[in-house]
C-alpha cells in the first residue's frame, strides 16, 4: 500500500512546525501510521548537514555550497526515510521539501531556477508530494513572532537574512501555489494555532479519510 506524502512550507516564523505537531497528534490519536520528518535534518547525516547550513558563524558559505548541501540532505532523506515510509503505507508529514529550495535558493539567493529544478530531480528521483500546505503570513508578522523575548534560541544563518530576502521567499511560495493549484493549499497563518489547525484539518482529513475509516466521525472544531 502506498502512503501519502504531505509537505509543510512557508517563511521562517510562519508556525508550520507547530501545525505539523498538531496534525501528528491527531493521527496518533486515531492510530494512523505516520512519519514526522524534516528538511534539512531528516536523517543522521542530514542533521549534520543541517548544523553546517544553519550555523550563523558560517558566514562565508557560498550560495552554491548552500544549495548543494540542501540537495545532499534531500538525496539521503528520500533514500533512507521517505521512500521506505511510503512503501510501508505511512502518511509522511515533512517540514519543508523541494519547494523550499525554489523559494529560498532560486528567489531568495537568486540562483537559476532551471538548475535547481534539475538538482531537485536528481535528489528526489522524481518523488513529489501529494499535498503541500503553504502557511502564509506577512514577513513583518513573522519577524514579530521570531523576536519574541521568551524565545530560547538565537536566530540561525537563514533567519538572519534581511527582510527583502524573506519577502522574495514569501512571493515565491505564493507563485508556486498559483502554479501548482492541484498540489498546494494556502492556509492563512494569522490567528491562534487552534484557528489555523481548523483550516489544516479541513484540507487534510478529506484527503486521507478514505484510507482511514477511523476518521469518518471526526468532528471539525
Ligand atoms: P526550518 O527552520 O524550517 O527547519 O528550515 C531551516 C531553514 O532552511 C529555513 O530558513 C529554510 C531553509 N531552507 C532552504 O533555504 N532551502 C531548502 O531547500 C530547505 C529545505 C530549507
């Protein structure tokens, strides 16, 4: 049985990771087999790559090196985690995937889209998500959330980029959602996490319910 591959995308600070956790809790409560994973960092090797990419002291990392590190992380992730999980029939909840490389490296860093599409194809062997949730919110709002004084961690190398970089990333995501309307669902990331999760469940439950009858009586709230 083939599983379902769902990706979570959006600018830094959009709250997608919280939503992924809420969806995972719902699946667990209904005993639905799933994999929680992320890019970069979905494997042991990928975690090491993640540290290299996000370390703010690595300020001499070139855009091309960064791109190739994301691609290497992805190739390992597809091989070690994503394909085996789909073969087991699991629902994959993946925090970022190929769209992030288009948004950040093609539009944020201004590297050629064609090159990135080719690299994505090499890294994924053509494995594309079944559904992509785009959590959209203005960059200024995301900045406010990330500058919360209660936050325990400092900003990573990507988060430290200027506002116009993140604006380009947001616009790129919106353009991708327009280009691939069958795969993308755009969710407003403004509001409380419960309000946002209501939208997430409205999109996801109908998509997976035919495979998992335990969701038939799910009450949206
Ligand atoms: P995260 O904080 O959402 O885990 O993502 C780590 C950072 O990596 C985030 O700033 C987005 C960035 N990123 C890219 O620039 N390109 C990519 O291909 C991926 C997967 C993430």
